[in-house]
């Protein structure tokens, strides 16, 4: 099955930062502006009212600055560089906190005087609730880069401005603040947003680097020359190899969300032991490592070790005691991973193919039977189901059962499985990362160009996860990929045919979305060859088998088993997080019961026991007959509401508990009219 990329326009790589979205991405998003104007009206703001010039008191501003000290410290050097690039354009650079309060500014003296007239300075508050539609407040609400130009400001008093803002996220996906460039509306330039986005990404990378004083960090990219640049992936681990954090480029290249990465280790992501990094670090002049991602893509990496002396000494001794993991190990990670050291896929699907997923449930057997009939027949597969039901595990199994994968295995290799999380694609990386680019495609581009994700899937499988969250602007480009069956890199006239199997997944109601024009109907019918719905865990009849498999994989044959009382509680659970929740719970219970004969209620997480008590109380109090089962969307929304109540309305904590990104959770709010 062959698919082709839409040929995007030539991009612009500005300053020292790589890879900016190539089209006119500095133009305001009219749908975003319209939504913001509706919110502004609902806040009771009058367009002609005078702006609120009241600023924070000196004491309150000092407290705000102290609370934002880390953000400000990492942002100021980047702001100075950004200001050097816009100097003498009647503009200013602004940093706000997560509430929209301005905490630092740099700018041309003549414009700063005008900005003071609308309190666009330290202590000024620019949330949408106070100022209506404006770049800072709207970027905070939408949690995405936002341009507001001239008349698009809600308040008449602010319409002399043109503003481009990008939110700044920490390593947990929480918004820390906003970086903004504001100027006179006559100074608008579409490249301003590109500069702001890149600068915000620089700040995020600096914040990530300073978040963990005792960690192992890998800087990586599929192109060696990109290691050490703005688009490199950065992922940090504990000294023992457990995942800590990843920047947005790393999430994109790994094809995994922050929530999904929480269950991984260095070895499960890269297929080699952590000791390889220490061995590389011991060399007099270490070069770049060649590693293989869990999806079969070859990357180049550089390790950074910031460890306490004892940690490093222990690691050195571990390497010395295992000489077989020395320099030879680095050479044993080719572009296609050796079969003898396969990438680890955590969870109940850690077996080679579809057979691994047949654990006695009739629905799953029916799904697998259908899939076996369409594999290798150029029929795209669309997997639906609630979050955590194992959509990526199924996609991996489809890939492993394909002819291309079997052929690679016969040669001792693993065919590429390229996973792209459509809800987490950084907007400034979309065109270059997906479609690739040629040498000289834009200012500052690296020599020899770069291959895109679509071309990386050549001869394997392209997995588009969360496709229901793909931006509409990108859906048109993907449709061209599926229609023309070839990729045209940025800055090139060359058409590159590509051949890969296509698997997509979503927990969104795509048919309903097409009816309200939230998803392209033509794309829907392109990806919907065979649609299969994964059953929720509460609907399956093989829970005991799944629990036993996870126990075996995580603890081995000698691991303790659940006693009758604990097992009965697991069987009665509603499992809003499905297989992901089950896997995490079993692993946690095993850790809590280490050295004991059985896993009991005392070894289960408190939040799980609290949810079980609540469900039991409600069931015993109810005197009415059982209600009919909820739809997939209603069930998911009920789980979201429970998570929000449990975490006192904290969206970040609720999203983490559900295994969703915060942006995805906000999209669910909007789809429900909240």
C-alpha cells in the first residue's frame, strides 16, 4: 500500500533554530479568534470599555516574580536573543506566568511607552477574563501558539497591537507561562510567530535540562547532524534507567505521549542496556551512539550523565563486571534491531504477533480473525476504542503479522514500525519531520537534507495514533499522501514513491466529527478500510488470563499471585483506564508485595481501593434495575469526571491518571460543550 505527501511550500528556518512550519503559520487562526470572541462576550466584557490599567501591587508582583523564578531565569537569555532579532521594529518581547500576569519585558523604548498606556508591562494582567481576546490570554486558554492582529483584539483599546504568543510547558506538560512578541499592528510579519515558537521551545529545553540534578539524559535524532540542535529529542532517566521526562521533539520521534512514556525504561525504548551509556562515557573521545528506537527507527544519540559520585561509581563497576556490554554492544544496534535483543513492549501484548492477543475473549478472537483476512491486502485498518484498550499493542501485532515483518525476521531484522501521535505533533515540526526536506530547502537547513517520518515507514507500517485529534490543516496534507502515494520533500521537485501498511487509531467518534466538519469526510473514508473496535476491559471475559500474563511478564513464574479477595475486587472493577490501568496496577501491586506469599488488598493502590469503595456504596444504595450500558463516549466522559473530582479539578493530574495528554482532555471538554 503506497501513500504520498502533499507538497508543502518552502519553509523558513530563522536564526539558529531548526525546522519551522513552512507555510504562512504566522497568520491568525480565524476559528480560534471566533471562539475567543464568544468567550470574551460571555465574560461580560464590552468592546468599547476602557482597559483595566490596574497592575499588581509591588508586594504581589514580588511574590509572583518569586513563584516564577525558575521560568524567568531560563527565559531571560532566550528573550534577549529573540529581542536582538526584532530590535527596531516597534515591538517588545513579553514573558507572562500561567495566569497571564506579565513578569518580564524587553523592547524598543518608543513602543514601551505606548505599551504602558494599556498596562502591557510587568504586573499587567492579560488573561482573557480581564482583557478579552489577546494573544497571551488566548494562548493560555487554547494551550497553543496564537496570533491576534489589530481588529481581532476584543477590546477596541488594544487594536493598535499585533501579538504572537506561544505557551511554555514544563516536563509534565503543565503550562508555566507564555512568551509573546507584541508590536504596532503595522509591523506585523508572518515570521514573528516562527521566532516565538522556536524561542518557547528553547526555554522548554532549558527548563527540562535544569529539572533533574541527578539523572541520565539522552540527546538524539534520526539525523546525526541534528543532535545538539533545537529539534533534537531530549529524554531523561533515573540512574536506574526509569523514564523521567522528555521534550516535545522526543515525544514526537518516539511516537509516545508523556503518559505512555511513564511505564518505560531506557531499555524498553532503545532495546539496549543502560550500561551501554556508561561504557560510552568512559571513552576518551566518545562519539555519537547508534541506537534503535522501540519502533525500529535508527537514531544517533549523545549521553549526558549528571549523577552523584556513588551512582556513577556503581555504574562503572556494573559495566566492568559485564564486559560483553562494552563497545561491541554499540555496534550491535543497527538500523533494524537484532532479533536476539527485541525492543520491549510492556503490557499483556509482549509476544510476537496477533496470536499473543488471543487470550480467550470472543470479541478479541473475532477482531483478530477479521484482521488476519486483510493483512497484506493493502487495506488500511482503523482501530477504535476507549483510551487504554491497547490500540497501539494491536497495531504492533498487525505489523508483526505482516509479510514485510516476517521477511525481515527471517533475515534477523525488524521491519520499521513508525508511530506518530497526531495529538502531540509539534506544530513547528510538522512539515519537515513528516515529509522530510532537501539540502538548502530553507535558510539554515542542514546539508544533505533529512528523511521524514512517512519515508521512514518505507517497507513497514505507519501507525497514526489519535488521528481524531489531528489538526484540520494537517488532514488535507495527509489525504494527499494517501492519494498520490509518494512523498515530495520540502524544497524538492523529486517525487519519492513510498510503500507501507497504514494503521490508524482513535477514541473519537469520527463519523460524528465528519458530520459537524471537525474531521474531513474524504480522509475518513480513506483510512476506514477495516474498522475494528477494541472492547473495554470491563466488557472482556479474559481478565484472569490478562492478569496472569502481566504477573508472568513482570515478576516471572515465582511472583506472588492475587489472593481471592483482591482478585474478586479486580474482577468487579469498572477499569476506566482499561489495559493501561490494569498493567500499572499489577506492576505496583507486585512491587508492594515483594517478598510476600500473595498479593492482598493491602498491596493495592489507595486510589483504586477508594474508587472500589465508592462504586460498592453506590451499588448497594441503588434499588433500581441496572441501567443499559453507556456509549463509548459517555463512559469515557464519566471516567474524566471521576478523575477531575478525585484530583479536585486539577486537569494535569486528571489527565495523567487517565493516560491522556492535557490538550486531549481540553478537546474532550470542548466536544461536550464545556
